């Protein structure tokens, strides 16, 4: 009887330990945007959200799963409709937002951008377990194809749209990462083969700025 009792206790303990074991945790990232988020001109592994996932894993985080809702040419209103169509299921551990270059390129009203960007921030926050991470718009005017346009005017308008995005991000309690100076630097190899969009190298430099903020949000 005593042996049988001891065996019963051991079996119960093993079952209890087995029940407490958890599957490996996965970090879920939702990245919302346009061509800069979907990585027009680069392969999937070179998109900045994918590079961010690898950087987090290299620091020892659990596996990172990236969901991207973005398309080349999307404005703020296009992204809003794209979110409706994609219907991502939250909550996500981290949500990023980068959109506005096509509003600027098409000459759309900055005040309209402000209202739509604020609404997107609210939608993004609804998917997130913490503050949203907002990435600034890079300056496409410095690229080879950008030379066909008035580069000074493009830079001025990009700054205007970024000022709006930053203001709305701060008002919403989101984190702001300013990568625009990287796009304006003279480092060789920052532009993809299409002569317009960032290269994998440039996205990697973005991630160096984004990573500590993303880690802070995930740890927080």
C-alpha cells in the first residue's frame, strides 16, 4: 500500500509538471503602411519589418511572427480600406505604422492627412497590447528617379507631412522613430535597383534606430 501510494504521488507530480509546460511564446508584429513597409524593390527578407524580426530574435527574443498590411501606392485612405480587407486579428505585441508618402506625392491636402493619420493611429492602437510605433517618411526626392522632380520642394513637403505624423503620434501616446535623415545620407548603396525605393542596406540602418524602441515597447 505504501509503495502504491508513493507511485501515485510521483505520477500526479509528473502530470502536474506536464500540465504546467507551455508552448514557446511567439511575438506577433503587425506592420501597417505602403511601399516602404511591403518592401517594394527588395526581397521579402530585406523588408524592414522582417529585418526587425531577425534582430529581435538575435537578441534572444522568442520567435517573431510578422504580419504586413501594406501595398505600393497606398495613401492613408487606401491603408484604412486595406485594413478592412485584411482584417488582422489582434492582439499583437507590437504594431507599427508608416504611411503618408503617397499623400505627399499626389498633392493631397495635409489637413486631410492629419485627420486620416490620426484615425489610423487609433485603429492601430486597437490591435496593439501597447503603444504604437510610428516610423517617419523617408525622402524619395534624393533618389535617382527623384531627380526628375523639384528635390527641394519634395524635401519641404516630406518634412511637413512628418511634422504632422509626429504631432499626431505624440498626441496619441505613440512612439516616434525618425529615420528620414538616413534616407538623405550619402552612404553608397541606400537605393534599390528600381532607383526609387530604399535598399535592404537602408532598411537595415532603419532597423538600427527602430530596434531599441521596439525592444522597449515589448519589454514594457
